[in-house]
C-alpha cells in the first residue's frame, strides 16, 4: 500500500481516555475482572500488587544513560559477565572483575528499565483503582525524566569508551534510537492512563509533552533507518507519542513516510509469504512486536491497518514452520525456539481464526481479559497441520514425516541473505527426530555477543552450520535457488543450489526425509582445486568415529579456534559416527571415497561453554560428491542402516535387513534408465524389499 492509497488520518475528537494503552471498553473489562472473584481477578490484581511493591521503593535515577548488553562480556573468554554489584562485574570463567564504563552503564540500562516497569505498573493500578497515590508516582517519574532527558549525555552503542564518537543512532536514556523507541510503549501507556489525574499541573503536562515525549521523538526522528526492524520500532514510537499527544502529523509520519513509514516497511521488508527479510525467527517476532504496537495503536485511534495483507502474513507464516517438537528452526540471529503466544491474542481478536487460538494459553491472561476472549484453545476447530511446505519467498524447504520413532522434520535454507542478522548458511539444514532437536543451528549467543569475534567467526560463519565449507572460509552473502520440492505419504524431498556462494563453485544439495532417517546428497563442482568440508552438528553429549581416533591440534580455518576435543583420521571406507544423547543416539554415515579426511570434536552452542558434537568430512579436488544418512536410534534398539553408497545411477541406502533404497537425482532432468524405469525426472526415489524388485516411492520433474 502506497501513501496515496493510505487511509485518512483523522484522530477521534474529543480524544478518548485511554487513547493508546487500551480502549475505554478494554479498560472496563479489566476493571470488571478486578472487581470480581476467580482466576481473572487474580490475574488483574497482580498488576495492582506490582504497583504496591513499586511504591515501597524510592525513585532512584541512574546518574546517566544505559549501554548495550553487548558490552557486558569478558573480552578474553567471550562469555557474559555476572553482576557482583552495580560497579563490579565478574567473568564466570577467568574470574576477572570489570568496573566502570561501559559495564556499569549496562546496569544503568537495567535500572532505567526497572524504573519504567514500576511506573507502568502504577499507571495500570491507577486506571484500575482510581487511587491517586499510583498516579502521583507516575507523575513523579515522568516529570523527573522530563527534567533530565536532554541533560543525560548523548551516547551510542558503538562507544566502548566515553571518548569514542557517538553515532546518529544514539540516545540519552538508552544507547540506541531502537531502545528509546521501544521504551515509548511503557512511557506512553503510563502517561495515557494517568493524564486525566489531578496530580498533574499544567506545568507538569507542558514539561512532559515538550521536554520529554517530543524530545524523545526528535531524537528518534533524526535517525531515518529505512528498511530495518529499527525503523519499525521508530514508527511504533511515533504512533504512541502522536496518539497520546493527539498529534496527527506524527501518526502520518509513522505510516506514510515514503522511505521509512509503515506502508513502506510492509512493502519492502516482508518477504512473500510473511517472513521478515532478516530471515531469523528472533527478529521476525521482535519486529512483529513493533508491527502489533502500530496496528493496535491505530485500531484504538480509529485507523484500520489490519487490511494491509502483510500484517496477517507475518502472523500466519510461523505456523508452517513448527518442527517435530513444536519449536521453530533456529536460523540467523535467533535464540527463539517457539511461537510466542503473547503476540497472538491481538491477531485472534481481529481475525477470530482457530490457528491463532491454538497457540494461546488456556488459563486467563492479562491480554485475554483485555480483549475479552472466552474461547479455550482446546476448543479450536483444528490445530496447525504440520505438513511439508515450500516457502519460496523466505527460501526454506520444510519437510515433515511420521514414523515409529515419532514425528521428524527437516528444513533446508536457500533464500535471500538476511543482512546484518543473516548468516552465511546457504543450503544448510536442521533436523528434528524422535520428537526432539538433533541437527543443530546455534543461531546467536544468548548473551547477544554481536561485537565479539565469536559472533563473526562462529555464529554467523559457515563453519557453525550444516552445509559444505569451501577452503575453510565463509560463503558470500548470497541467495540460493530451489531445484525441486516433492512430497507424499512415504517420502519428502527438496533440492536447491548456489552458483556464487564460493566464486566458481557450484553446489547442489538434495535432502530426502524418510520417517526414520534423513538422506543428504551434495554435488560440488569447480574449474579449480578446492578443499571441501562436509559439516554436521548434532546436539548430544559426545561423538565417536572409528575413522577419527588421533587427538590433534586445531587446524587453520574460520571459526576453527572454537572447536575442541578434536580427533582426526583418514579413510577410504564408509565413515560411521555416533552421537550419544541422554538415552538415545544418532548414527551418521557418509559414503566412502579415497583419502577422505575425518575430524570430530565439539563446537559452540548457545554460549561458548555449551558444547555441541560435530563431524567434518574433508575432500580435495575440482569436484566431489557426498552422500550421508542421519539416523536417530531409540534406546535399546539397533540402527536400520547398513551402508550408503554413490553409484552410477544414484545414491543407494542399504538396510541391515537386506532392503535397499535408491535415489536418482539429476538437477538437469536428463533422460536415463534406472532399474528398468525410463525417467527424465529430476528425482526418482525407489524402494526394494530384500530379494524383490524396486518400486517407485516418488518421481518428480519439478
């Protein structure tokens, strides 16, 4: 939707109370619940209890603004610090104690956040009870922020030292326009809920409006961030400030700015299908939080933004990505593993669709009371159906299956590069089996260590992903293309390729999900000699491989310094490795080829101390092929797979009981005869029970 197609900006006259924190009808629901008995009363009463606790604390402002959590790390150990007190911060690994700037200022940021949370709790307590003591506390904090906001030194997240030059993305209370924009939800809610109280004088209102809210607006507005999650939060702040101050021009800026506004963001930042362009669930949901603030503030001001199609797409897209254990694949800079139901109450309130109800909690919550939801999630007409799906816009092939070992899932990523929060992971995959996460993508460190080498050389690097590394350096930031996608009740498969992730190297990858195992086939070809490393990371306790028994030093390569417990070897036989888990295991086989190097070890997981077993299979030349099978095995059971081979006609998986499976993959779809079957399909999957003829499982020309 362009600005010329945008809805008219006409704010309600007179301005309702509340205007942005909730609607008058929503507030009445909360008040009714507070006055009554039962579970809903207990939920709402907690907010008043939080207000009472806040009143017991002295209003204590930090001496200056806060800093980004990225600084709260030990530079040597690359791990998050622990707080001794507000001026002493200890590394849990080497026990070095840090003090002063910027470490103290990270604590200041937490203090500002706590102060604001307490203020908002008091604001809601006032709205529920009309007791002026709560409004007085809100007034005291708001006025004192008005007195000191501009006097706090301007600073930015890049400033490791106070003498560093700040960037245009900085702030006064927080170090980023992003944070100050996010802050405005609690600030504007607090002012909105209490602004009619008699505790405010005319001078108070003038100071809050002119020296606080509009000064924050001016600071944010100076940084036009364009296509970014930052700008979406900026726009949410403009909506909130404009709504509470009844300024239509701020609403118009939030929605209609041609290179920054909400309509622009929806058009350029949401991929076809609904995924946020950074291709990370963490940042998809993070941005969806800002989108929700915009759409809900607009709704309360009489403006309909739910008709913008990308809004609904952003809510629905995650439903197709649920894995065997109900979580989401951790691509890009993500720690997210589930769908945050808290974001879906507004979606269900507007669209009333069972798929949104299915992710909401059953007991009453603040939001369910506010929106008036009475339906129980168990009464939904249907739960999301986990089916194999191709997401062309985001560039993901999602494969799902059911078997004796429970649900299994695999996702291969081939889509557009996600920018600052994207990873160099084209044709990487994750794998879930036995209803749990197995094949692992670490996302980013939970400590948000963006500035540290471990983020650049491990989390973002190709080395930490389940793909093929070339010459032991990361890919270029490129997009791949899908080659085929086919699914039926027996087998689901997808293939994709990239021609430019590594200069002249062409990489084709096929993944085939069967109920009890995953087959991965790679073809790499170049005009020049290269070193190829097939990499797989699997959650577990440790990894063993008969072909890699020699303890060895860390080899050269991007991110290799983070690999520990290294064992290596060389073999010309089928490579077999086992990852042990608590009560189960995963067996990994890679086809035989002369002089294959094998390395096992552990890499970095959610932190540098969290270790994840890995295996590298190394081959050299102008071209190579890898065929691998990954099989989860339940406790007390034996694996089914005997061997995996590459033959002239395809990939052959041999079972211990004599059964065989054959996968003939031709990206060009050349005419060929496979076991008496003439085909031009890109993929022909055959199955043969011991001593019988092959039967077709699937054939695809896509």
